[in-house]
C-alpha cells in the first residue's frame, strides 16, 4: 500500500490516521539464528595448581579481620634504635571515662586525649549543649584506641 508521499507501509501495518503524520514503527526483525554449539571433546585439560600465597599480615584487614582501628598483634615500638627515645605509655579508657563523667561538660576527656580543639569547643559550649557529651558515651573507647595508635606511631 503506497502512501500519498511516495513511501510504502508494510502490509501488516494499519493505515495512518487521517490528518496525522504518525505512522507506527514496524515490528522488530526476528532474532538472528544462534550459532551452533561447540562440540564437547571430553573433560577440560588439567590446570596447573595456583601459586602459593603467603599468609595474611595481621592487622591489615585481610583474612576476616576488621580494618577499623586494627591494632597489630605485637606491640610496635617505633623508637627502636633510638636509645634516647622512650616509648610512651598508652592512655587509659577508664581515666577517660572518669574525666568524661565528672568533667566532660568542660571537655576534660578531650584535653586528656590531646584534642585541644575539641576540648575548647566543649569548654565554651558546655559539651556542645550536652549532645556531644552524650555521643562520647558510646565513642570514647574508639577515640582512646585511635589516640593510642597515633601515639605509638609518634603522630601525637
């Protein structure tokens, strides 16, 4: 069936509506034929065994360990070879909680951890209006652990 503009409409298509330039799209072509299956000539050839891998390094998060504040299995002393440098003792979670409970509104536990900026913020805002003081109830062990790791690496 030829259209008035010279192009033809496939025979399985309805004619266009009167006064409309819309012609529905023809149906998609049938899918291409599938290639023939590859013949199976028996079991696959044996593969060489994988290269042996070293065991995972402790504290790196490999082998199911968490990487969040992962501590080495053996205490690391970065002052080895420097006899005039003594390792610093770790800060105590118990001391931090005591300071948090009695003087936390004034930021004493943050000053104890060496976080002077946070301590001043707590001092002048009464523990960030007690919201930050309450949040520290749950986050204080992780804060102490992070500061202890940083102190062992001489970053604080």
